């Protein structure tokens, strides 16, 4: 017989993709670090070959550490040219 100990909460990354006027898209990613997740998403966006002179609203991606129900530090990326839904679809296609 032994005393039950609750398992440690998973270490997750919460990804929020926002642009003014559009619905915010959310993803939760596991088995990664914040730095790796940020570099991965940045690489995916750069593969889209967006013009640096793109007009329109800024799309912002916030990557936040999540330890169970506690929020950790966050980093963000910003660019113009893709909607939150398009960014979410790009990430989902690459991860699957």
C-alpha cells in the first residue's frame, strides 16, 4: 500500500493568434519548449514568403507557458498578411 500522489500537471504552450476585427484562434501544444515553439512558428510564417511591404492589419501570435492552471511567461510574434485562421491552418497542417 502507498499514498496516492497526484501526477504533475503537463507542461504546455498556449498559442493565441489574434488580429483586430477577426476571431482569436487558440492552440495548445505539448512536448516542446517555448523557444522551440516560437522558432518553429516563425519558420512556418517565413516559409509563406510574405512581402515586407504588405498592407493591412497586424496579426499577432502569443506563445505562453502553461503549468497546469498557472500561466508562465509569454513571447509574441507579429507580421502582416495572414489571418488568424490561415495561421492556425498552417500550424495544424504541419503538426499533423
